[in-house]
C-alpha cells in the first residue's frame, strides 16, 4: 500500500491510513512496519458467500490529507 501510494512507512501512521470494511468484521489491515495490505481475520468463504459463485470482499483505504 505504501509503495503503491508513493508514501514512506512513517507517513502511513502520520496520514491516518486506515481500512474501512462494510460490516462489523475487519478482514484487512495495513501492516505498519512494511506497509503491506494483510488479512487481519480468517476469511471463511462458505460463511460469507455460501450461495454466491463469485465471492468479493470490498474495503476502502482512507488516507487523510492531500495526495
């Protein structure tokens, strides 16, 4: 995430970078030491999308300030 946005690792916390998911479970996180997008929670496809052939999890990345 840091590399894709052209940010230094320290800027991730300074700019308030955070992930927003729809729903209560936070499935993704930005790792502060590496800037990588990682899974924060076990993702159970059968529980989330049992009747749907194509399973998609959407989330938003919020960065405060101008890019």
